[in-house]
């Protein structure tokens, strides 16, 4: 979770729209428009701690994404991703819009599990492995419906 002012540290902001063709347990297939590019991504099952999983991604045209969005499961993820450098790492901070307005979460890719990394002041509660925060779950149970 993000619990502070992070935007002044961002070196880039990108609008993202994505939908899920399939979001079954252990496997997701999503399509995404990220800025001016389109992608299709397949993700496998997470390990027990939720820190790693297989991911395959391929660039596709925005037109293809727009067509595939028509057959996606109900619910669209709309967010702005901010990129923030911290030492030799880059945090991806997602500020959600629409049904997930108010949710801001940060992610960092590590070379291996257990790697130490800087913890900026704005970094809040750890939610890694909490499936409620997976984008594929946020289409089914949006943040605005949480108690």
C-alpha cells in the first residue's frame, strides 16, 4: 500500500486500461492498453508467498486490444502507473480510478526473493500475497465495495 505523497518523486506517469479474458485461480489472461501500446499477458499461479509467478507477455496492436476487451470478463481496470526510482530499483505505483478509486499500491520487481530494497517514506502496509489486491480480483470485488 502507499501511505504518503509519492507523485513528486515520479519520473513518468502512464495511463493503463486492462481487462481479463480469463481470471481463474492459477491462471490469468489479460489485455492492456498502456500509454500508446497494446499487450496480451498470461500469468501462472503464484508461489505460496505470492512473490513470484510465471508471466508471458507479447505486444499487440491497440486495435487488437480494443477488440479483445469486448470479450473480457465484466469489469475494467483503469489506473495511472507512476514510475519512481529508489537506488537501483524502480517502483511501479498504481493509482486506481473508477470502481477502485482511492486504492494506491506499489510494486517492485526484485532479481530474487529476499533481495533487500529501499523503503521510501510513502511506502505503507505490505499486501504481497493478499489476493484482494490482485488486479484480476479487483474486477470481481472492486475496492469501493470493501468495508
